């Protein structure tokens, strides 16, 4: 059984302010929860509709009905499990290899996909501007497919951070240098911008290397690439011959 | 004003069977409609809530209220315009340069993103298996951001088509050859598979070159890449030095 108070608490976690108040976030589905369980994240409680996750002790696990799961799930088609995990206390920035910085990326699916790409390409650190979408947004957690447990994501004042950085700062612009022809280093910060407006003016002034993915289609008409697909291509270029 | 019959017709077009019956599809938003208007697609009718698209003759355009637009829109936050376009009659396959073949890609957002990527990289032809998501699904049309007008998408029996093809057929597999180290040609067919199951067995047997994007993260744990981000990286590799 899930009590009314539990339902109220759990559904409130779909909003950032309540995640911050309770320092908890939601994860759904066996795959995502499994990955979080074997990571450094601390389980607060697990709700299951069948016998799953035998390693989790019974005081941390409640068997509930499918209709109860529907009441607490964020998904239109709920899975068979939902977990609450503790939000870790402030994480440090790890400057090891290439770092990805996100300047106001707002779409949860895009952030989730970028985290998954960083995981694939061995990028260990993402630095988000404070106005980027929250990593503990349930849609982000789902879209990462568990990669959220393996990439360190930190929110900060990105202008201040980049102003004080001694590293090379790469930015992606339509008029940048052809990324396919540049010698790319193993270290540095790669900045990707907002879905609609790209990199903000303040951050643009801090970029030391302007890069672009050349277009091959009709130059007059083609839209820009989506931020997640652009990230895929840039990470591939930085890593391809390492 | 939009009549009850019009509302019924237009909302029915969210389903494939009614799109096929009426040979019409929906597009929303100024950007997408603008791109379709300057393409070979034929406008059936346009609904606007304000004075837009002055070049469209008045017999093809109806000024409606925002509440009427809400009744016919597929979007949770409707735009200021919605158009019906005719589905073109059977299109021929253009074998010019690299061709992308999709084996049961089901997610509308993925197909939309792949069409946008093909447009960017100058790939003019996509061949979809008959069980792939319909290009005229409103979510696909929206996700392409207008690129749907510049890439030729054809549905066919993919097994039969590839069996009769004389071209080299590239497929993407976890155990394929490192794509970063292969000499890739300017012509050929690149096959991408279903989101959950990858390339089907029948199609796998027809692949002449197995390719993979190497992983750089934790080899044991990292999920596979999403089909749209994998497409971004493969197209980038085929085109980067052309």
C-alpha cells in the first residue's frame, strides 16, 4: 500500500522545488534503478509491483499494486518499479580530460541524451549553467538510461566558472572553424548552447576556439542541428583518434 | 470558423489509416509550413489565427480563433497556424550518393531527427522498411523542422530491396569494425536498426560491411547509443572528408 502522504510526497518530486526541499529524486524502470543501485547513489525507498531487486532489504522496499504505481508514476505507461534516491550533496568538478559545459540547455530529453553520449565517449564531467534543466527532472533521469550514475553533473555560474578557467574553451557556432580539419586536444572545455538561441553573448566572449560542423545539404535552407546530435558529432571528433 | 466535419477530418489525420484514406497530412507552425509551401508538396488548406502567409490565396486559407485551433491541433501548446498538405503519390528511389535505410525505426522523434540529419549531411534518400513509423505522422513532421520537404523518404519491403541491390550495404553492430578506421565510400546504403532490437536477422544477412562506433566509457556498463545519435556519428564519418 502507498499512503496518501506518500503519494503526495512522491508526485511532488516531479517539481524541482520539492526535490530540493526533500533532497530526493525519482527513477523508474528496472534498467535505470539497477544502474543507480550499483552506483554511489543512496536508495531512499523502492516500490515494486512484483518480486524484483532481491538484494534490497525489506525495510527499504514496498510491494504495491499496479493501480498504486499508476498514482505515483510520471510515466503514461508505468513500469513495474519506482524508486526514490537521495540527491547527493554538492559534487566537485573533476577536470580530467574533455569536459562538456551546457549553457542553458532546457529540454530534458536533450540533457538525458547528452549525459548518455558523455558516458559512451568517456567524458566524466558535465558543467551546467544554473538555468539549465535539472538533472534530477524525472524525464532526464529516464532519458539517460542509467548513465546518470556514471557522469558527474554539476550546476554553477558558468560565466564565472569559465572566466576563471585556464583551459582552452571550445564553442560551437555556425561560423566557426571546420571541426573536421582542426587538431583537437585531449583536454579542454566544450560549450554547447541553448536549443533556440545557441551560446549566450556573455559566454561567447569567453570562447577561445570557435568550431562548426560543416553543412553538406542545401546551404540556404537547412535548419541547424539539434543540440544533442551536434554533441554526438563533436564528441566523436574529439575522441575518434584518441 | 471550423465546422464539426472539418474538426473530425483534421483530427482523424493523426492516425495513419485516415491519412491514407484522405491522402492528406498535417503540419503546424510557421517554420514547418513555410518550408513545405516552397517545396513540391501541394497545399490542401491552411488555418491561421492571424494574418500569416500572404502569398496563399484566400480560397486556400481560413482565419480561425485560437480556441478553434486548439480543437484541431496535435500540439499541447498550439501555434498560430495549421496546414493540410497532400501526400505525394508514390515516390521513386534516388540512388545518388549515400542512402540511409531504416529497419523498423518506430519512434517519431527519432525518424524526424534522422531526416533532419540527412538534410544537413546532403543525404537525399531514406528507404524505410514498411513497419517503420510513418513519415506523415504529425510528430515526425514537427521533428523534421521542415527538412521533410528536402529528403526523399520511401517505404518498401527492405529485405527484398536490399536482396536485389548491387550496392555495398553497411550495417551498424556492436561487434562491427571501428568506423573511425575504415575507408568509407561516397556511395552505398547505410542501414540503421530498431530502437530496442537493432537490425533484424533477415537484414543482417544482407549486410556486406559491419561497422561500429567504439566505446570510450566503462565498457561493461554503458548502454548502446540512441539510433538518432548513432546516425549523426555515422553520417559525420561518411561525409567528414568529402
